[in-house]
C-alpha cells in the first residue's frame, strides 16, 4: 500500500466515513487493540459508530513504513468528547474532555487491504476540563 493510498484511508477515517472499512479492510479482518478484539468489518463499524457517537477522533501519522506484505505507523490519535456520555468506551466523559493515544499500529496486508491490525500503546492520556492529565494505560 502506498503512502498516498494510506493517507486516503486516514482522511476518510477522520471524516468518520463508515464505508472506509468496506473499502480498506478484508471481510475477515482481525483487530487487536489492548484487550479489545474485533473480527470482521461489521464489528469495526459497530465499534467506531459507538466511538464516533461521543467523540471527534482525529488520527495524525508521525511515521509511515511499508512493504508488499504490511505497513506500520507511529500514530497520535486525539479523541475530543463532543457530549457527556456516562458509558463511553473510555468510561464516563464530559463534553470537552480530551484523550490522546500515542502508539504504533502494525497492519498486515492481503490483496492491498488490511487483514490484521495490531495496536501497541506508548501513552494514553486523559485531559479533563480543568487541564489535569491522567495516564490511563490501556483503556480497552
């Protein structure tokens, strides 16, 4: 997968386009994100519908490396709470709270689509409305 093609995935993901999963993931995609395991496109769509209901998620790519069988990125993902949600994927949140993920994502490719996605955390930080930061570890 070229960097331009991957950037298209990120652009559409940041636009919260749910069809991005159908185009870029294999039907039997496997995702391991902390203790969260997702299998198949429908599980990805349901997971992100839940996140996007509460948060404006923006992915920023710091580094990109790829070959014919896979790619890896260093990523910063920012989640901005748009509304209060007592049962968000990150627990109870208030509008305006921010969550910042810093980590590495490894993608295995199959016919130019993501077959596996493995997420490794370096930091996950919650910033409350008073500006206090809390290290969360792995939220899932």
